[in-house]
């Protein structure tokens, strides 16, 4: 029964229990409680009535003996007022009424046969005679003396009716039952309310939980209200949502892990504690050339690793890669294996990561090759040669070192292209290998530079090898359709097993530059003077850097005069006022400025100072132009024209107060950028002159391509005037050409009157040289100004 009730919902089980309780209670009330309560009530009432009758019997007996009739009737009346007493009388043995509570009451109204009553009176004993349902006639003798003598005497007759009392008892019982039923009905109402407020809402939460348990899809419980159950429903809905999200995240994570496991490019094996493969991804199967289903159940050593590789792997700390050899279709395969322990279902597992490192090993071999060899020529590189050189020096082995540089190799790259240039370098490498001794190490230092390390060779043997190389390189190199003539410049140094590798390379480099400075296609042997010269040059370069920072440079000016000797233009010439060297002439430091690249910064300083000087002279009434020389390196700036024009604007100098002199060497590699620069400067109003005219390679081409305003005849043509026929012809030709092209001409290097006279006679408009004046500081020039202001050249 209880089990069956437990299977029902509270909404059904509670009313059923209440109904069963009401039925059982009603049965018990009608069968047990009501009869017992009637009997009990009847017994109690009879006992109580007997007690009253006994008292009344005594009172009435006393009144009869003394003949107190009124008191007798009063006592009867008081007794008759009691509940259940219908009437009472006092009668003699013949049933004659002596006193009664009701007028006209006669013995035949007793409801019992008179003979029966008389018989009971004759017995002299009190008795209760039932004459109707729950109605009794109580007979109590009053004359005790007659009773003792056996005679009949007066008696008290009382008609008792118990039915109202019993009816009241039954009514109270049924009222009690009614109260219980009302309570049951109230319980049912409360159950209904309980169902609406609690059980139904809990049932909805239960249904939502069951649905969530069935399909794992959270559905909010349809429970309204903000009480504890409503809050419980809201909390439960949130909990289901969170569980769903976490479960979804877990599923996504598991799906992601499965996809990562299956799609990972690295081979993955899940190995049990018994060292058997439980799971393998496609990459692992592809790694060993088999199907993924062939791997589970096998031991790694059966197929994956050879020899004692498995023991080595397990002895290695977790997550530490180990290089092992695996088997792939009968062939060894280099692997990098990492193992990681983890727990699954309370058991130890291992994740093995396998990577094929064949390509990495090949790349490492390639890197090792590149670290020691040149990929283009397959010769040793500089690093490899330095290592070998250090080893020989550590072993105190005598050696010689040759440093080769291919002359004018850049021209080949520019004209034939870098592809042909690379092929040429490879061919040069093959020729060097063919010509050098077997024990010699040939290396490519970079670009078109090569190093030859000769073990155990004297300086004389190294010199002989260098001469052999110079002779052999006279033969052209055939590269397909191209026949290339190349020559090397060679620097040589050596030692008897003592010294430093860096120092030896530096000596060979100095000897190489000495060979280049000597005209190229030749050799030079390092000597102490070369090293001392290099030290002096390095010291000079350092001092020049400090000179730029400290502004130790000054400008001297040399005039360009007309045919009357009047100055028209002042050429700005850079001088170095060194605190330790004194006044240094440009021939000593200008090449160092150009080689180090400091000439660019120096040119900007010169141009700015020239702008300021030109503006000061103009303010003093001397309208002279100042000519500024531009170095070939200046044109390698990204925006030379913009830089110069910005200086003009900053110094507020009119552009017609300056002019620019450009050497032909600056135009050798001229491209579109140089043409745009010259055009911008020309458009800004700066006159342009081609300096050192006649010494370059294509002067007439430059005059045609660039917007020059004039030319300067180089001093080497002026030096032969007027005695040299060649100089006379060349100068006259230049002057004639310039007149026809409308170009102004300046002859520089005029050192005597005969040269000046020839140039004036042939119409040269401007002359410059020591014959007229030497370069001077601005203060000396201003001190010697003529009284009349010089005219401006037109």
C-alpha cells in the first residue's frame, strides 16, 4: 500500500490519504465510539438520578411523617424541573395520588399496568420499570417503617425520559464527526492550495529536470512568483543553463581535442600503462606508412621504435624531446619523440608525440653548410677561413694569406646583369681552385672578394702564386655568349706561425687597397709602412669626425676675375684649422671625408656658411656670387635639392648669390634622380657649372643631357698654354664650342701672365689661379676690397 502510494504524486496521494482517514474515522465513530458514548452517558445519568432520587426519597419521607403537604409538593416540583424528569408523584399503595408535579395526573397515566406497579410497591423495594424506549418509571418506597414490617406504604413514582439526553449525545457525536469532516474538507482545500503553490510548481521543476536529463536541452521551469520555490526554479534554470553551457563547452572541447588529435600534423599515440597503443591519429599512421586501425593494440617497440629506443624514451624526463630511429616500411626514419603522462578513468596513460625530422636534419645540414661555405661558389666562406686560420696560428704553423678583389666587377653586374655576374664569380672560383695548391684553402669573403690561405708557404711562394694568378687571369672567361676580361688586385701577407687572425686579415686588406691604389691588376705585399699609413689614416678620420662636431673647418675664397682682373665670383674652398695640425690643405683630408661619407655633412656646412657670407657681402654692397663644389657622394642623398633649397630658405639668401660646381665624376652613374635634382636646382635659380671639364668620359654628353650654365677648363689643359700645341688646340676648341652653346667658361689654374694673355686673347671670360690671387679668409678679402664696388657677372 505504502509502495503504491509512494508511486503517486503528492497531488493524488494526500487527498486519498485524507479520504481514507475520513472513512475510517466515520466507521470507528458509528461502530465503537457512538454506542460506547451512549452507554456511558446513560449509565452516568442513571447513577446521578439514583443519587438525586435517594436524596429526594429521604426528603419526601420526612415531609410525609410530619404531614407537610406543601413542602412535599415543592420538593416534587423542584425535582421535576430536572432534565429528563417528566413528572413525579407520591402515591399510596392503592395508587392514589397524594402529591404530584402535574395537575390531573392519574395512576393510569403511568404507562405501565397498575397491577405491575402495585406488585412492585407490595415488594417494598425500589425499582426502575421501562415502559417505553428510553423511558423508565422509578418506584422508591417512602414509608420505611411499613417496609420493615412488610407492609405496603407510600411510594415515590417518577417518570424518567432518557431520549433527549441520548439524542443530545448522538448529536454531539455527529457534530464531532462533522467537525472532523470539515477539518478534512479544509485539509482538502489546503491540499488544493498546497498543490497550486507547492506540488504543482515542484512538479514543473521536476518535469524540467527530467527533460534536461532526457535531451540535455535546458528548458526553463514555468514557475511564477518570487517566493522560495520561484527562486528555486530560477536557480534551477540557471543551474541547468550553466550545466548545459559547461556540458556544451566540454563537448566542444572534446570535439576540438578529437579534431586536433585527428588533424594534427604531428603523429600522436595514446599508450596504456601496459605500453600498448590505444589510439593513433592519421598523422601517426601516415608517418609509419600504415592505416590508423593497424596501430592500436600494438606495442610501440613492435613497429614504431627500434632497439632499446623505448627504454631510452622512458628514461627521459617527461616532455623532453628525444631523437630516435623509427621504422617505415622497412626503412629507418629519424623521429623526435616526446612523451607526456596523464590519467584517464583513473589509470595511467601516455601521450606520445612523433615528428618526422628528416627535413629538419637536412635543413641543419644545409645551415651547417651555409655557416662554413658560400652557396654560390661552394667555396669556404670567411667564417670557415677564419676558423682554419686560428687553428693554424694556435699550432704555430707558418702560413701566407692572399686577398683578391676583382677589378671593376660592378660594371659587369650593371651591364650584363647580376645573373651573369654570379656565373662569373662561380667560374672565377673554379679557376682559383685549379690554380692553387691542393692544401690551400680558397674562400669567398663576400661580393667579388676571395681569400687564399696557404699552409706552410713562405711570402715568396705566395708572391709567385699571386703572379701566376695575374698571368692566368689575362685570358678571358667564356660565359655562354659573353667573353669577360677580368683582372684581380691581390694583397699578400704572411707570418711564421705567430700573430692574430684579425690582424692578418687586416694586413691582407691593407695590401689589397695598396694594390688598388697602385692602379689595380697587380699585387702588393704588406709592409710596416702600409700599416703605419693605415693607422695615420684612421687617426685622421677620427680627428675629422671631432672636427665636424667642434666646427674646426673654415672657408677660404679664391676669386674668379674677368679680363680686366676684377673679381666676379668667389669659389668657397674648405680648409681645416686643426688644433694639433694647424691649417690643413684639402688634398690631405678631402679624400678621407669622401671615403668615410663625412663629405655629405661637410658639404651642408660649406653651403650654409657660403649662404651667410654671400648675404653679408651683399649687405655690404659687394654683389659677388659664391661658388660651392658638390662631391659625387652628395648626389647619393635621397633629396639633395630639397636639402640645399631648405638651407637657402633658412638663411634667407637669394639663390642668384650662389652657384654650384659639379665634377664629371659625379655624373658617371647619373640616372633619372640626378637629372631631377639638377633640374630642381636650376629651376630654383642656382647656376650650374661643370667642373674639371675634359677629364671625364663623356663631357659633351653631359652638356647635352643636363642644364649647365657654364664649364670650367681643367688646370691640366691650362698648364700647357701657350707652348703645347695640344693644349692650345683643346682650349680653343672648348672656347669655340662654349660660345656656340651659350655657356660661360672659367679657366682655372692660371699661374702666369702668358697663360692669362692667351686666354684673354681667345675670349675666355673668367680666369682663376695663383696669378691673380690665392685662396684667402673672408677678412683678408674684405680688407683688400677696391673702393668701387665690383660689377656682377652677367
